[in-house]
């Protein structure tokens, strides 16, 4: 029983060394990038990646809706 408690404590401490810095970074960033965290070139690249991913998701959603419409139209043409 004591071995399990010690193992749990070690895992808890190890995970806290990862979680606390990530939480701090997230809190510091907020919705805006603060200049002392990222250099301007890193900030610009992150914004480019976010914009590209946003466009990709938007395109995928449009394609999914189009596919659903095509499937529905094929179903109605077969049924009626």
C-alpha cells in the first residue's frame, strides 16, 4: 500500500512539473501575444498557422455540407 502511495506522489510531482509551466504560458498569452514571450517572427508564423488551419476547417465544413446535400439529393431521386 505504501509503495502505491509513494508511486502516486512521484507521478503527481512529475506531472506538476509539466502542467504548471504550460498553465503559466497559457495565462500569460491570454487572447493576445505579449511581446516578451514570443519574438515578432514567431508571433507572425503562429498567426499564419492559425489562419491556415481556420481556412482548412472552414473548407472541410463546406465540403462536408456539400457531400451531405449530394447524398440527400441522391436518396430522394432513388426513392421517388
